[in-house]
C-alpha cells in the first residue's frame, strides 16, 4: 500500500480525533493536512502507521488548542463548536461513544478540560486506545495518563445530564418542534420545552444573533414563535438534518446559502437547549454562506409591515 493510500484509509479516524480535541472543523482539517505533510516528509516508514499518524495529529491538535484557548476567552458572546453534519469515522463497536462524544453538549464539557486531559479522554474513552499508545501520543508516562483520565472523567461526569432521550424519542420531539416553529405556534413550542430551557446563539460578533441567551420555556417559545415565521415570510427555508449527532436543521436564504445551523438537546422528554451557530466563519465548510445582516434587515422590515 502506498503512503497516500495508507493515509487516506486513516483520514476519517484522524479527523475525528482532531475534531473532538479542537471542536472546530476547519482546525481539525488543518491538523489532518499538517499530519499528512509530516508523514509524507518522513524518510522512514513507521512500524505502525496508525500509531504514528494518531500521535502526530494528537500533538498538533494539542498545540492548536493551546493557542485557540486564548482566542476563545476573548470571543464575543457564547462560543459553540463548529457544526458537524456527519462524522466520517465509523466503528460499530464504538458507535455509542462516537455519537455521544460529538454532541454540542459533550464538546462544551470537553472545553472545561485542559488540552492534555481532553486528549487523553478522547483517545481512551472514545477511541479505546491503550495507555501505552496514549502515553506516546501526549508525551507523558502511562501513570500520568491514568491520572489525567481520572480527572477528565470526574469533570465530564459532573456536567453530564442524568437522563438522555433515545434516538426515536429525540426525532419525534424534533419533528413536532419544527412543525410548531414553521407555524409560529408559541403554545406548541412551549409544551415541548423544559421549564428551564435555554436558547443560545453563536454569532461571534460577526452576525446578528437571535439572542445571546434566552432562558425559560415561555421566553424561548415567544422568541422563536415570533422570529421564525418572519424569516419564512422572506423565503428563508430550513431542512431538518442531524447536527453533531443531535436533531437539528440547516437554515438557508432564498438563494440556498447557509444562514445558520440549529441543534436540539433533548433530555427527559423535553427540549433542554437549542443552540444556533450563525457566525459565518464557522459555516464555510457547509457551503456558500448567506449575508446574515441583510436577512436581519429584511426580518425587521417584515416585522414593521406586520404591525
């Protein structure tokens, strides 16, 4: 097998590792590309290509995350991961771990960990790497990696919800949610939301945000039930689509350009959190991006005409 073939076979795994460490599609793709350049430039063939490439992409991702941390602390408004529509890596034996670890909620919990804790957690808990492989990847002893994992698990378990909906229940709730959203049915939306539901928008200061953070079923239902019918009136459309393994949708302008994504966290039979990503810098990998400011102006004009 040629170097290119070996690398392409492992590319989905490398991207999936990098994305879970970084929470960014573009940064993960860059880390994978840099991994290829180092592999291609190496004059010796490693004993295990998988081990070499996994170690390389992990180390690159740790370095990128350390510098990204500073930018995220200065980020305007709530920071959310870049939306991922489909995970390229599949492993039937690890399906549950892969799906759970890519959700917006899980990635936000991972943000609480140090870069080393996050990397150890991802490699062990998601991809079931051995401690000898993890130690080589992060440049620490096996004993140190075990300690890092203990700390990481403690942080993750403290923030993890106690009740999670099964896939079918999530999908049924999502269908009812999008039907109510389309109709501007505030009561219908309210009935689907948890009492302490939250609506969180990530515009990064580069796009108008639906709301920085709206809390409470009544408030969230009123905002959604008021704004989205106006958006539909100016030919904004949405297509239901899984976003980070959760029920969600992609919203587009009248020309089919991506306006924003929306993802639903469903817990205990209710929608707990609605997360929208409208920052254009985080949407480019999904296709041409809409002018959110122009849409905002049209929505405001539509609202004035309806009053």
